[in-house]
C-alpha cells in the first residue's frame, strides 16, 4: 500500500476556504486510491486508512497547520447546490421525463428551505431514431454533464463535492457515503444498510454522457415505469467488488427494470442526483 503525505501550509485569511476545499478534494482522491492519509502540520495528527474515522475528523474540525478550524461552522457559509433525492416520484423510472425530474428536484429543494432555483437532475437520455414520418430522423441524445452548470457544488452540510465539471468526473470529487446526502442533510441508505438504496439513476457513462452501448439505458427517456432499464451509479462508491464500475458514482450497472418493484432488486429506490445549475 502506498503512503501519501499532504502537508497544507498555514493559510492566511484570504486563502483559508480555498485551502480547505483543496484539502478535502485531495484527501478524498487519496482515500479512494487506497492510500494512508497524513494531516501534517509539523507533527502527524492523523494517520489512518479508516474512511469513516477521517470523515468524522473532518466533520468535527481538524487543526490545519496550527490553525484551529471548525469545519462545520465554515461549511455552513455555502448554500446547498447538490443533493440526492430523499425519494423519487414513486413511479420507478418514470420521472416525467427530464422536465419532470427537474421539477422534482426543485420541489424537494424548496421544501427543504432552499431559495435557489434552476435545479437540474443529473440524467442522460440516449440518442434515438424517429421513423414515424417514414423518413428516419436522428433524435439527439442529452448528456447529464451538460445540464448541471459549472459548479462548484456543496451538499446540505456545506461540504464541497466538486469545484467544476471536470473535477466532478474525476477521482478528485468528494462524493461518497458520508457526503452523498439528501436535501435535508440526511444520509442515503447504502450497501450494508437495510434496504440498500445506493443505486442512483443516471443513464450515463462515467464521463456523464449518454451511453452508446445500445438498448434502453434511461427507462425510455425517463418515461417508463415498466419496460426497459437504466444505468445507475453507486453514491457510496461500493459494490460487489472493487472493479472500477462497481465503485462508480454515476455508471455502475443497469437496473433490473424500470418499475418501482424492479429497482430494489439491484439496490435502488428510484433516487437521482440534483444539481443547482446557476442562475
């Protein structure tokens, strides 16, 4: 196992928040690489491979280079711009299309007290061919990554998930079981919980684009509660193995179907990601 050492210089007032955000993004990448994390401020104050212990340490506040920092206090300065839906519309993969899914995001955010508008569901829809007129016409696909703005995005606790689109679709994003919260700041049931609900609907490949694998990968454009299938991600970054797709937050595998009864068969509940796309 490799060891990683990341010493953060003592930040001045103007750079404090930026330093913390970089710190969180880097340590998340280190942990997912299986490394040992050191918080180094002249002496080692934490050395562990226990992800839950590190998450608790960050949430409680750690001493960065001699500067006492209450992370929870600092975090509250950031509005929620990302969450996982606490519940879907209740029709399996039928979310009312992209428009209906966006509306569901906005409804949940508003109910949770958010004043922000322009919420977008992180969902892709594959390209298709319309033959209804007798002359084939390609219907362009929709990429989830193109719908959600430019970031940065923070969860309901103010924790930075990613600064931008490229970081979100890299190992540097901070999305996992501890940070993948619903609109009320509550955790989503994960692998090991009962019931497991870590399958998050996306219809996307790892880069947030629609799949070209063939077949239905988005429950008929998010309008089917019966036939079809949808690509899902694992928000807890856990699966049956450590293979890259099993630990992918946005492209782990296909669902067993599109009905509300079929989704739980692989660990889902019809939940999806919501991002604020900016004003």
